[in-house]
C-alpha cells in the first residue's frame, strides 16, 4: 500500500477544473444530431450491403 493515499483526489481535481471550463470557440453539436447522423449512417451501410456495393 502506498503511503500517499490522498494524491489521486488532488491530481484529478485539476482535470475536473480543466474539463469544466467552457470554450467559446468550440463547435457545439446537439447530441440528438449525433444520434440521428449515426442512425442514418447505419441504415446507409445496411442498404449498401443489401444492394451489394
């Protein structure tokens, strides 16, 4: 067992702060759009496989 058991929580606090920061220049995509695009792509693959392309 390590003698420094509290180090994990302290080191992860910086990551939480980093990922919580809002970036105004980031691309914003609605999660429903991602799901719809994935479903569309899946159906397209199924159709192309059925046709034989």
